[in-house]
């Protein structure tokens, strides 16, 4: 069966088509500037050069129609018709407490997701637009929703409740939800396989380190704790997000700078993190280059970032009462040789010993720990699209 995976943003979408019997990627692509001038689709069939289509795409329906045309194109496509697509898997950011697993997208499910829009006002609306467009264009093709928050629904109450009046949880759902769940789930399953263990017998700390970043403590395949909270702003220092701060800072800056709470929130999400500290960039390659040339603030940003990751690893080692493995994934986790070294340095008392030689690797599965390290250190490239496709295939095949 061929599965189409769709990941919709407000003015963009990413897609892949996978053959599930062999879990083979057939094609992938992305559309940018939906609803804007200069809409463009870049489509890449496996083992072929990418092709680029520039055409007006006024909404997600028009963009997905062009994606469908690319998928069935005689030269660059991977199907003779859309009837060969057995199902569509949609990435959806937020399902609140409603779903702890991927589900078939029925009218009732979509209404439930619409109720979650207030929890993810930037992400769920475009996700829902993509679903609506696909349902209209492919009315007989089953659709499955795979949620970023679902994997974290196994967190015990004492890990997700905030120490604020309990009524804000019961009335508005204010609690820690966690994100990047599809990625954390994928790499934790791969970690168990690399360790030669059943996932139920593992304790793993997964570090999804990209422009957005989160860490998750996973015990027996279930989330015990995770660094992101009510929104993706909590937790680690990130590319442009501040991560954990004293909440009183918001009111302080608001008064000093004569800004609204919404304006301060925008600063904390888009102008903070390593960008805010370094003043250079949110891209770690730029920051490392600046630090190497003697830029003190760039060097400081790297240290702050590494220290916060280290802080969470130490905390999760305590919560799990030890771990079998630390996993690095996502853009920086997979490629950041320097950052991985900075994070693992001085964690030997926790049984985390990085091999400098093995650490000189990027973008492929590998064991990075020294032979005598009690805790394995693993590099596992994430594959959220494959995880979405696998869930979709499983649900529609039942």
C-alpha cells in the first residue's frame, strides 16, 4: 500500500509518499508561499533530480491538487492514479487530552480537533485546512491523524500539572502537553532495536535538538516526563525561543519597554534563544563560526544551550533512576559534533562517556559512546514521516 503523508503549515506544506510493504520512500516535496505571490512546489522522486513548479496556489486545496498532480505525473510521479494511494496520514500538532494515539479522521474527531485550536492557534488551523482539502479532493480515501502531543499522554499527573490554581486545568486545560512526540517515539523505538532490547525493558532519554528542541524521559516505551509544556516555549533554550525563564520577567519587560503581553510573548518565541543571546543567528552553524572567530556572545550562547540540555539529562537520569541510552536526533542532534561533545562533557559521574572518535559523524545511525560507557550514547536520525505512515498503514489495515 502507498501512503501519502501531509504536514501542513500556515503557508506551506511538506509531503511524502511511501510504499509500506517495504517502508520505502518513493517521493517527497514541499510547497511554499501558499496564498502568497510566488507559490512554488519542489518535488523529488527517489533517485531523480528535483523538479520545481511555480504556479498560483491561493489556498491549501490548490496546493494539494498540485501535489496530487506531481504524485501521478507520468515522468516524475510514483502512481498511475490517486487510486493507488491507500490512505493519507496527517501530522496534527495538538490533540489536547482527547487522543493518546493516532486515529482515523472522522467528523467527530475533526470537531474534537477544532476544539483544540485555542491550545495551538498557530498550528492546528493549517493542519485542519490540509485535512479538509484532502477530504474534498480524495473523498473515498481514508485519512488518519497523527498527533505531536499523543505520545506524551502517558505522563503521570504529577509530571504534567502546573503549580497554579487547579481550576485553570479543569476549566481551560492548562497543563504540560509536550511536543515532538512523533520524533521521540520513533527514535526511542529505534534505540531499543539498536540496544537489542524490547522497548518495554528500556529506559531512554531522547534529545530532539533542532531550531525547536525538547528532551523526553521514556520508561518502557511510555513518556515519564518531557521538557516542553503547555506550549513549545517551555524547556530548553532553542533557536529563537527562550525556554525556561522566571515568569515574572514577562511583566517586568512589559513595563520597562511599554509592551503588551502579546508583544513580549512574540519576543520570547521569535527573538530569544541562541539568537537573542548571540545576536548573530538562530542557526548553530553561524553561531559556531562566530564563536571560532572570537565572538564572546556566540560562545556564550553555545554554553548556555549545552548547559540547559545537560541540566535536563541529569534531571531525567534521576527521574528514571538511570538510563540505558541517551539519543541525539533532529538537525543539531544529528549533525552537531561540537554540541554533542559540549553536552556530554563532565557527565561521566552519570555513566555517560562519549567517544571523541565516534562522535565525528553526522546524519546516520551510530553508537557514539565509549566501549566502557555504562550508558549508551546513540545518534539516530529522526523520521517522523515514516512514523506517521506506519501508524496510518496500521489503522487502515485493521
